[in-house]
């Protein structure tokens, strides 16, 4: 009897040690995993998640960015936005930008990709060459194209005047009718390269034996394009179209560099308007509400699109 | 058979000519800028499409000295290299954890990271400015570096997770049986296998941060902190009518990204295609 308690104790001790080491292993594992994850998550949380929450918070207040007090105003900023002609106009310009980008970007780039994919020797050369504009920064593209469009010294108008078409020489970035199309052309030049690469990658998976069969059936190039190329590029087309739309909604740098939203708000989009409202008009909380609206549109579109893609795949 | 071959050759020739003409047209703005950067204002106006009368570098020298492009260069280099190192150091391990280590909430946390990929910078730039202001880091290069790295993370973690998912899990398990710790396995076995993904990540990060405009515009105030994009923008504002000088500055700003592109052209394009298709 007198010997049993120590034995029991030993057993207990063993168990305790086993439990302890198991728990210790678990803690050690958790620390290891945390050491992999946390630095990244921390940086992400500080500079993305937290500002995201802050953006929503600001939008319910009235704040000029400098004063120490913030007045809660509920949905007032959002209500004001719906009555703000310039904001609504900016939103409309975003939509026009989307439509024009889709028209200029998708089909022409696809045709170009098909042409390049047919080349036997020198495919890499053309791919690299056509991608070149996409390598440039938007500051370079913006400055370059504002000089190209310059009414006095720009090459477009100088050319039109030398061939005697003076009446066609316009102030491209200064006239309401031309400013957005002119900007979208510059933006298309800057961005189509990415979509070209995506189409070329997609075209690699097209089954060319189907083409040969179609050749035997005597199908023409256009009919082959519509009935074979387009359907087999469905996924790529989906990705490209959604990316074009999202890029168009997010555009800022080119517009800011080339027109700052002018003349008379004629090229104002939500991101330029919000930037002005926050940093030169000190309407910080109001501007944040506008940017939240833009953010919600973009996120809703992205999620909706991914959902659609997963369902159809 | 012979005629068929000849037809094929003929159509290849037409294709080549068509594409070459198109390529000339598409790259003409770049060629125009390079030619104009060697011309005086007068010459740009009188003969915009011809070769310059002489190849003088006055505009480059003028832009470099007048426009502080040297300072802008160094600032951009600081922010870009800092951002690349930071992104590689934190995004690759995080991507590795999501792909290879099992833990509770893996998917949930990953979706939270994906949310950042959908979120446009424009939606949070105002709070970012005020947050950085509260941290006393507005108008500092390290502030821009931190924010740039933070905003690059969702895509970077996503890319590295996809890269590490293609590495077989057995490799990690057998290393663990040999008694190697998780970090040792990561550095010596897993990371070398993920090299193509890592290279793609570094090129992406370089291009994004080097070419960025919005963050420097909002977060930097004094001219001597400007990056090359912001510097070029302010330079064109100062020299509104001096086309020669502006084109000098524009071409200077083009050179680094074009050089990086030419060196890494292949991995660049392939990384782009695989990154967006996944």
C-alpha cells in the first residue's frame, strides 16, 4: 500500500508530461504557422483592412480632415451624393469609359492576337513589340499623349494642317465631345498589351485539328473565327471583358495627368472628383463616401463576375 | 503540294507585312517621343516627323539638371527596391502557409486576403493618407514603401500560394521526418522550387511600384521626395510649352522599365498569362 501512491504519482506525472508535450507541440506548431502568416497579414491589415473600415466609418461623419471633432451625420453624405450633379456626371463618364474601352479594346486586340498566333517565325518578336506600350508608366503615357493631342504643336494637328485638313484639327483634350474618346484611346494604347498576352495564351489551347476539319468542309476564315475560335476562347473572353470593365472603373492617373477632369468636368470620373474633394476642397468625409460607392461597385462587379464564371465553367 | 507550300509562304509574307505595319503604327508615339527628344522646340514644330538635324543631348541634360531627375530616380529606386524586398519577405511565407500548412480558418483568412484583390486603391486612399499622417509618415519615402508593399500583398500572396500549391506536399513531409524545422524546409527545399513564381512576383512588384502614380501623388508633398512618375508630371507642369525638354524627361522616365522588360521579357509575359488565368 505504501508503495502504490508513488507509482500512481509516477503514472500521473507521465500523463502530465505527455499532455504537456502534446500541448507544447501544438503551441510550437501554432507559433511556426503564425511566423509564416503574421508578417504578411499584419501589413495587409494595417494598410488595407483597417483603411477599409475607416473609409466606411468616415463616410458616416462630417469631417474636414483637420478638426479634432467628427460629427456623426448618418447617411447624409450618401444622400448628398445622389443630389450632386458633378458626382452623377462623373459616374456617367465612368460608364461611358467602360463602353468605349470595351469597344476599342476587346475585338481589335483579339483580332491582333489571332494574326500573331498565325505567324510561324518571329511570333516572339511581334508579341514583345506589341506589348511594349504596356511597359511604360501611366505618367509617361499621360505626358506623351497630352503632347500628341496638343492643339498647336501636337503631331496630329500638325499633320492634319500640312495635308490641308485644317477643319479636322481640333483641341482634342479641350472640347467636350472629344475629350473622353481621346483619353480612352490613350488608355487603350497603354493597356491592350495585357489582354493581347491573355488572348495569345488562350489561343494556345485552341484545338487546331478542328480547323483542319473545317478547312476540308470549306469553311471561310470568318466563319472559322466565329464558330471555332470564339467559343474555345470563352473563358479568356470572360476574364478579359471583366478586367477591361474593372480597369475602366478604376481609371485615375491618365485622366489626372492629361485633363484633371476638365474642361468644366467634361472628363471628370469618380476617382478624380473624389481626389479633388478630399485633398483640395477639404470635404474629406464626403469624398470618402464617394470613394466607398466606387469601391462597392467594383467589388460587387468582381464578385458577381467570379460567381458567374464559376457557375458556367 | 508545291503550290500549297507556296501559298502558305505567300500568306506568311502578307501576315508579316500587315503585322509590321501595325507594329510601326502602334509604336509610333514612342518613336515620335524619342526623335523629338533630340530636337529643339522650333524643330519639333516645323518638322515633327523627320529625323533630328543633329543628335544632341541638350534636352536630356536639361531635364536631368533642371528637372531633378537624378533625385527622382534615387527616390523611385529606394521605394521600389524596398517594396520588392518587403513583399518577397512577407508574401512568399504567407503564400506557403496557405498552400502547404494546415491550420484552422485557412480558407476564411485566405478569402479575406482575396477581398483585397477586388478592392480598388481609390476606395481607401483617403483613409490611408490620414492613417499615415497619424503615424507621422506622410511625405516620407519609407511611408510610401510600406503602403506600396501592403497594397501589393493580396495579389502577391495569391500568386505565391498558387506557386507553392504546385510543389508536392510529400517533399515537405519527408523533410520533416528528417528532423528539419518548418523554416529550414522552407528556405532550403521549398523556396528554391518556387523560383519561377518568385521571379514573376519580383518583376510584377517592380513594374507596379516603379510605375505607380496615385500613391506618390497622395502621400508625397515635397519635391525632393518625388518619384520619377510624379517628377515627370510636375516637370511637364513647369515646362508647359518646352516640348523638347518634356520629351527629354519622358524618354529618361521610359528607359528603366523598358530595360527591365527587355531583360526579363520571357518570364514577364509568361508570368502575366499564368497569373491572370488562375
